[in-house]
C-alpha cells in the first residue's frame, strides 16, 4: 500500500489527499507544489492549504529540497516543526480584539473632552461683548419672595374694592400720609359713578426692599370697564411705580406714579 510522502500514512490508490496531514497525493511523478507556509504538498488547483489554511494564490513554492524529505537518498525525514493548526488565526483575532478596545477608549477620551475645573469659565472670543445675565425670579421661600406675596395682597384688596365699589376698603389700602389722599377718594368715587369695572387683573414685578418698612415695586393693571351712560365697553392698561410703607404692621401704598 502506498504511503503519504509527507507523513508516511498509508492511503488507498485513487485517494487525492492524505487523511492524516492533508497532503496532496496524486501525480507523484510531476513536479510537486508545496505550501509556502507549512511545507505541505498541495494541488496546483488548491486555493488554501488543508493544514494551515494559508492562501495559495499564485504559484506554490517548489524548492529543490522539499520540506519533509531527506536532502540525500530521497528518504523521508521527520516533518519540520511547525506551529499547530489554527494558532495564527487565534493570534490574529487577539490582535484585532486589542486594537478594537484601544480604538473605543480613544473615542471615549476625545468625545468626553477635558472636564472644566470648578469655578472655571469658558474663554470668550476676542471682541465678544459680555451679556448681562437675565434677572431671575426670587425662589419661593426667600425674603424677597415673601415680600412680593405681601405686596400682592395689598393690590388684591385694591382690586376687590374696585369691583365692589367699597370706598372704605379702597382707602384702607392707602397710607395715612398718601399725598392728596382726600382728592384720591373723590376721584375714585366719581369714576365709579361713571363706570362699572367688569374685570381687573394686576401683576407685580421689580420688587425692591428699601429697608424693613419700605419697598418699591412696579404694578401693571389690565382693566375692562363699561360706561354706565352709553354702555360702551373699553379696555386699558395702566402701569404704576409704587412706593409701599408698613404702618401698624400692614403694608400700604405711600405714593404712586403712572409710568406708562
């Protein structure tokens, strides 16, 4: 029974490849072709080596002294030591895996950027103009927020007095030292005789405490009225700068000036 010229394993006639090492067994009389990587005898039509999976495109190596055969006498030698099958694929996979991990770490490093130290600010572009911060409303529970609520109660009482045409409640909102207090009472009574107040909405902003018993604020009134004589409806907006003062523990209007 013939033997494989590469590993000496017996094989049946007509068998194309060695069942043990994968060496090509046909046409021993022709010039043999060998894998350039592991030295296995291969077919001229093979694309990859059956032993080490090395690509065989182009001409396979055909050295004068074939790997696995004696240089003199033609007696086969022990096959030269070669790396175990599949070891190169394992090494390649390991290298690719390490490369992918390094690439991911670099991407994370550059996308996250360098953190800004506490208290540091971004540098402004040359010639940039600084923009003043937008004033924020006072958080609920702060002294300024509490003051605003107290002053809002004064204007709410004034609104109710207008709607009910209650002159006593109306005048109680004004300080005893309000300029022309009596003229204010007469002017309001005359307006009530001529108009009915259908709706009043007031907003309060720009509250500024001056001291424990004085403060200023800006009040905007939106008023809907009906002429009692002609029944004509009208809407108007009035804006006042108001000075508040605390008297006997209650906030009252000390003075006001229409600004719009």
